[in-house]
C-alpha cells in the first residue's frame, strides 16, 4: 500500500533532550516536506526537500534540522526541544512538480515539558 | 508567496450540494490550485487540483474562474463523512517554486443530518 509513515505517533519528552521524528515513503517520491499544526495557526511548513541531498527552509525552520540522505526517508530532528515546539507534526511527499498531489502521513503529536 | 483566502466556516445539510470558495487574487500563471481536507485526528487528504479548466473526480468538482483569481470546490451531495477542514493552496510550477507551500486556515465544514 502506498503510504507515508511517521514514527512515533505520540512522543512526550523534556526540554533539551534531542529527538528525531522519522518519515518514510514507499512511492519513490522526490519531494518531501514537514509541517507543524497548531490551534489557530493552521499548517505551517518547516522544511522541504526537492530530492536527495537538497533541502530548503519553509516558513518556520527555527529549532529544527532535517536531512535527506536517501530518497525514501526525511527525518525531522529537534536538537534541543523547547515547550514552544509542542505541536502536531505532519510529513508529506509527492512526485516532483506542481501537478502532483501531496500525500500526508498520519501525524506525530509531540509534547515537550 | 501566493496566498489564499477562505471563509472560516460553512454549514450544509446532508445530501445537499456544498460550494466551498477560495480566493487567490495573486495567483501566477503557472500556479496549480490544490484542495485538501483534514478529517479529525488525521493527516490532510488530497481532494482535487487543477490549473485552468474545471476538473471532476470521484470525490468532488473544482470550478476555476476564468481569470483564475478564485476557485470553488463542489461536493455534489454532502455526507456526514465530508465534515472536515478544507484547505485550498497554490503550488507553483515555475522552477522549484512548487516546494514552498503556504496553507491558510482552511474552511471548517459542518454537515447536519
């Protein structure tokens, strides 16, 4: 089944403890991206990647890192999480180009205390 | 970045048609208009997209204004399962502009039995 898989679905951590949220897709998509969703603020793009080894900042990249070493994986790294990064995170992927739909994962709910 | 404007909320009765509007007055000639919906506790789901001509698929229809400054997502017969937040976004086709995406607040659709 074609899908975008995020892990974990839920994560509770403490301030400053490095964490990684994984995202993997099995559709051979070149494009992948990360979003965070907060009440009243909608979906905001964190980072995106056009292809392997190519990443770029979205609207809210501060406090996050990403890497794209393989086509199928696009992990989101929080080196020193803070409470304001408590949010619902979504990963998405698509073929390269504007004429293709985005496929989203089911989300990761992160709580930083 | 091109932005979209949608009403905060709309209501409909079951089995009636629903017309969800989206304004995108700063759209460029190569921007594709995409619609996604998000059911409670799920990631956004692709609904439909188009460039200039009206589009139909099994889920919905997309009507695009002649000047492309607005579009309307049409659900022909709303069901309770269509209750969701609907997002209209623009995805640029020029160069790498399809990568950076801006989601608005979306429209919360309530469907009454």
